[in-house]
C-alpha cells in the first residue's frame, strides 16, 4: 500500500498542470471567489523542493522516454487515456452529462477490445469523439464546492483543498481501475499493474510538456506565481467547460497541457 500511495503522489506531481500570473489571490474568470494562497510561505518552500526533485529525477526520465519511437509513445499514451475513462465516466454521470458518459463508455469498450486495451484509438475513427477528462475535484466544483486554499503538496505539486479531497475519492472506491487492480481479488491484475500505469502516466505527460515547462520558467518573473495562476485557471476552465486563454503560453503549448 505504501508503494501505491508514493507512486500515485509522484504521478500526480508529474501530471500537474501549470499556468501564469503574479497575484497573491487569483481571480478566475466566472468564479465567484478568488482562490487564496493561505500558506504561501510554506507553499513556496514545498514548491522549491518539488522543483529540485523534478530536475534530478522526473525531467531526466521524461527526456529518456522521448527517445523511444513515436509509435510506442503514441500507443502508451492511448492506452493510458483509455484507462482514464474509468474515472471520467462516473464523473460525467455525477455531473449529469449523460451524453458524454455514453460516448466515453463507447470509447472505452471499443478501444479496450478492438483497439487492443486502448493501444489504438479505433473509437475516434468510427465516430466516437474524444471529450475532456473529468475527475472528482471537477465534479465537486460543478456541485458548488469552493476550491478552498491553494496548496502545494510535497511531490504532488499544485492543488487546492477541494482537488485534494477529490483525489482521495479515487482510492476510496471512486476509481474502478484502482478497485480492480489494488483493492480487488483479481488473479490477472495486482498492485504492479496499477503502479505501472500511474508511473507511465506521469512520465508520458512530463515528456509531452518538457518544452512548455521550460518556456514558462524562462519567461516568468516569478515561476511559483506563474504555476499557481495557470493551475488555478486550468482547473476552473475544466469545471466550467469553457475556453479561457492565457497570455503566457501559445495555443500549441496550452493544447498539449489540456490534452492530458
């Protein structure tokens, strides 16, 4: 269980979205209240720790991963995306978006079978569109739960009180993949299967966004504030399902981050 928790934390940090801004409080378009950085001093210290880990461990691994042939990376990304539907579908239902729940269920069934566990995105080719991924933090936001204070968690990276609570729902029964591989008594799936997918998801995301992260760091007067602002904007964008643009990254960079 300790391995599961540690690996989950690492993968979440790797796949944390970042964004731009400098205010201590971040007013997000269409949000009712600004998200306060209640623990800024502690958050900045934790951010520095996480950056050190990224430079020493995560970034070098991601760069090595980019050397792999494109078909291998594409197939891996497709398979991981397919697994993520297992969390997206129940959140579609909880948010009352039954159309997307149906489409995502269809995508999962087709890609898991015909697409060989999701390696090939057959569903896209036969008319099943790909929608934005959903999680329990987003669902809590849709239900009107406030974000709470902004947090930077060790290894996990950017979060809020609400998003942290949403992450716990995954390991409390909200993630079917976790339930089947870790909590269930399945002779074909075990802790290793879950650990592998979580680690690969983090590496895959980090590898896709190496240039975006580097550009953001180079162009930011305050990298911590930029990460905080972009993360909060991205989370709010996903909750309201709108198209907020940022001024610190070009469209290609933003699309890369948003595709995860």
